[in-house]
């Protein structure tokens, strides 16, 4: 189809804006902002065109450029894959990137702000990297853009590099995510070594080859030829590969224990935070698992690990948000928790539920971060919620849109987050009733619902309700159309996006309101999964229990309302009190993030550094010592022997004579001549 011929331009347009802002931004209005707006707007139009083409029954998979072509042994290339998953994600990323560029016109508008060309160049490269990642048709290309996304986050988190905190936060984000990416890199190499290809789609893709190999049985009869290592059978070796790739996912999507970089990333500009949390870097990990889900679906043990990590992270991060006083910190831990829900869904076999929550979360979390940005502008860049209050009447557009995002985040009916989070929990429950590990993950996700409702409305009440608690809150700075327009667009999506997939309602009423399910079950020639329904039970061994979705949805909604209601009761009034002080030492633990930073510093400095120093001492003292000692002996011997070379013929004649005599003596003794 002609539309697909323009697919590469989706990533090329923001890349062009990066070059324009970097080279000519200093000569352009707003540091080159309008080039980025036009570029991401063009990407959004093209992405919508691709989505319409996919809706019409078409998919696309084409190689663009080949780096290495060694036949069946190895092929490294850049390619484009447009299918239901990538088409949906392209629209999400390009829409959020476009709105973030528009919002930046108002946010990065302070007098004396320097480095705007660098800022907009970074946004352009960030958008291009994520769009390239979504378009990738193989794991090698995905890894390239995966790393570019990490580089861009480092550049943008540390944008205000003249202050002390942003460069430190950027370095931390880079190092922590690189730790996970190391495992991902090893996983990419293992995929090539095992399957000879890293393609995502088609009959020659590695998920398809893996499925055929496992279908061949222990003898491999009828199975595809694969290479395994360390004496492991294909199933065990595939699990190792999946866990290695999962290491990169855990780092990028800020799952426990590699989540610690994300709260520090709030040191960057707020529009950057919105882009990172909603549609780019943090979303990349979850998207990667969804992209190669045909491979993960073959490995029930790995799926169980994914589900448990996700459920634990959802609850773990939510508890830390309870005691945060800075509005962006609350949202940061909320992001970690919500991506935990997505991982829980993927591990529980809820592919559509996970991608559904990925979509709705992108909208309401971008809305909340941009709403927080509007509040920060009004507060002259203050972020402490205890210095706010009373902003509801002074900022009505921000308040009502922020409230819509908060209701979606808390999972309150009928906002978008209710439908997607409910489907995540439902999938975990119906499969968990026959699997204790999944049931435990579901229980943690369910408990996080109450905590999410509480911290979300604690944030809303402290920020917008009551009386102003500072001079700045009494006379907030106004915001312009470039701030309000993205809030209105995302606010509308936070309300209506959930109606795309009301699967429980579809089951109860028979109405066709499960559009996202139909979207993914459509033409799927570009994926190894024939359908996204039922195959998880078949491949992963999960057996779904018969259970109406009504009761689980009611329980989840009741918990969300209880948490939100408790927060309103405790924090309403003109002068709210910090009730978390009653937690005592528990508050200190939560405020210190369970001492995860201290633990990781100890691990790096107290353990890893000591082991490295010991290894260095062994290497230099023993390994290098033996080599250097051998060389020293040779040099010493050579220096002594060299003294014999005097150049005097009579000396040489004497040495020859002495040598001959010595030789005759030795032969005489050994031969019995004497």
C-alpha cells in the first residue's frame, strides 16, 4: 500500500528537526521549537495514516538497509514493521511528542533561559529514537534505538547541567539502565548465535523458529535447527535468552530493582519527564516484551517471573508515593507502579490488557506531568505540594484536566484507567486461580489499587484544594494557550480512551465494545502469534478460570474509591495535616525509598569496587607478575650473555676451546671414558 512507502519518514522527520535545531536553532524563534512541532505533527499525521491502513487489513515488513549479509549465518539490517501493535504505538508516541513540543513553548519560556536549541534538538532526537525503535523489524535494530533512547534521556535529564543535581541524576539514569542493557546486549548476541536471525516477524523470525524447535520434542524431530549452549535443552536455553532480554526491559521500564534512576530523573525539565514517562524511554521496555511476545509465550517460567516482578513493583513503588511532598516525585513513583501493572498483565497472559494499559497510561500520565508542569509554572518553579493549595479556582483548566488524569490513574469509573487496570487485574486473577504465583502477583496488584487511590487524591487535595499555603500560591503565575491546549487534548483522552476496550462490558452485555481486542485479532501476518486470545493458555500452560468480570471490577473500584476517599477525608480543609507522620519509622523508610539508593551505593562501592580492586591486584601481582617475571629473567640472562660479545677474536677462540674441553669432559664422564 502506498501509505507504507512513507513509514520511514515517521522517524526521519523528528531526526531532521534535531539537525535543524542543533545547527540553526540559535537563529530561529524559540530556539527551533517550531521545527520540532512541525516534524512531530507530520509524524502524527503519517502514524494515523499507517493506523488506518492497518485497520483496512494491511501490514508491512520491509528491509531498508543491510549492514552485513552472510546468508543464513547472519544478517544485520534496518527494516520497518507495521502491524497492529506498532501502528498503535506510533500514534501514541507521535501524539505525546507533538503535545510535549507544544507545551515546551510555554514551559521553557522563562527570561534568561539558555540552551533552547540544545533542548529542542534533544527532544527531536528523543522522538526520532523512540519512533525508530517502534518501527524496528528485528532485535538488532531495536537494540540500536534502545540505546539511543537512553542516550537522549541522559542529555535531557541533565539539561540544566550548571546545577549540581541534574548532571548527577543523568549519570545515575545512564549507569543504572546500562546495567540492564548489558544483559540485553548479551541476549541479542545469544539470539543471533541460537537462531541465526533476530527478525521479529515472518516464517524466518526467531519467535517462529523457537516455537518450531520446541514443537520438535526432546529429539528435535520435526523441529527447527537451533544452536544451544552449556548443554541446556532448547526450552531451558530459550528461558535464559528471555531473562537476559528481560534485564534490559527491567532497566528501561524502571522495574524493581533497577527502578532507582526514575525518581532522580525528575531533575530534568517537566516536559521531558512527560515524554520519558508516558511514551518513550520507560514505555520502550514494555513495548519490547509485547513486540516479541510470541517468544515469551513459549516460556511459562519466564512469564511467571515477569508477572511477579510486575506485581511486586506495582505495590512497592506505590507505597513510596504515599509520603512524597514534591508533585513530580509522586508522579515518578506512580509511573514505576503503573508499568508494574503492564508487566503483571504480560506475565499473566494478558497481552491485550497490557497494551491497553500502555495506551491509556500514556495519555493520562502525560496529562498529569504536563498538568504538574503548569502548576510548577504557576508556582514559579516550586514543586512542594505543602507550598501550594487553593489553585483550583485560579487555574480551572489545569484543575479539571488534572482531575480527569487523576481519576484515570486511580482507576475510577468510567475514566480510561479504570478499564485498562481492571482488565490487567482480571487477566491476572482468572489465570492466577490456577497458579499460586500468579495469584500472589494479583494480590499485590490489587493492594496497590487502594494505595494508588490514596496517594493520587492526596496529591490533588494538597495541590488544588484548601487555602493557599504560600505567597506564591496566593498569586500564581498565569499560563498560556500553549500550556492549556495539550492539557485539554490529553484530558479528553483520559476520559474517553478507555471506551476502546471495555471487554468486561462486552462479556456482560454482548455489545461490541472490545475494539482493541478486535484490532489485535485482525490481520496478523506480521507476527508469530496467530491470535492474541487463547494461545497463552495453550503455550504457557495457563488455564483461565471461569469467572465473571463484574465482581473483580467491583472489588477493584471499591478499593480505589476507598483509597481516594480516605485521602480526601484526611487532607481536606483549609490547613491540612501531614498524617503520614503517624507512620513513625515506617515513614522514614518510605521517604528513604527503602534505602534502595544506599543499598546500590554499598553494592557498587562496598562490594563491587572491593572485588574489582582484589581482581586488579591478582591480575597485576600474579598474572602480570608471572609474565613480567619471565620477561625479566630473559632480559637479565640476555644482559649477562651479551658481555661475552666483546669483538676480540682471541676471546672467541678461548671460549671455543673451553667449550670443546667442557664437551669432551661431559662425554667422557657420561660415556665411561675415564
